[in-house]
């Protein structure tokens, strides 16, 4: 039987630091869940190198802009974090999932004052 993702021993980069997957929790009342204010990329790493890494990071930031929020990390910072996650989890060939969303400070359609969170699994 497969181990549920929230119980895996992997590390996730969450808002600027690596932490165990099981510690990476968000509120059920987060804006990203209720209003779809979330952007993500699906990427593959082969032999430790993330395919089209820069293009994915740039598109993640552009997608956030379309939803009228700015990711608080540069393309270079996002790329470094993705590479760190791949390295620290010891997975040279794997799927990489960066995601950014509005937090739980507001439950309204326009939530410009919500914290922007970023995670990379």
C-alpha cells in the first residue's frame, strides 16, 4: 500500500526553508483552496537536472501575475530551491512540483492582503 503524501519522509521547501513533508501544513481556510488562487508547475528531473528549469520558473511567476499576485522569490531563488529539494531528497530522476498560493488571512474574492506562500515538493 502506498504511503499518503502527507506521511512521507521527504523534505519540502516551504516559504524559504526545507522541512519534513509532515510539517508542511496549511489551513483548510486558505484562499488558494476556496478561490483557486494557486499556480503550479509540473516538472521532471532526469539525472539530477530539472528539464527546462528556467522556463518553468518563469512561467510560474507569469501565472501568478495573471492571478494578480507576485511570488516573493526570484526565478533564481525558485530554481535554487527546486534543485535543493531534488538533491536533499536523493531523487536524481523525479517529478518536481512548485506551487504558489494566497494564504488564509482573508476569505474574499479579492484578497490582495493575503500572504503569498510557495512550496516545492
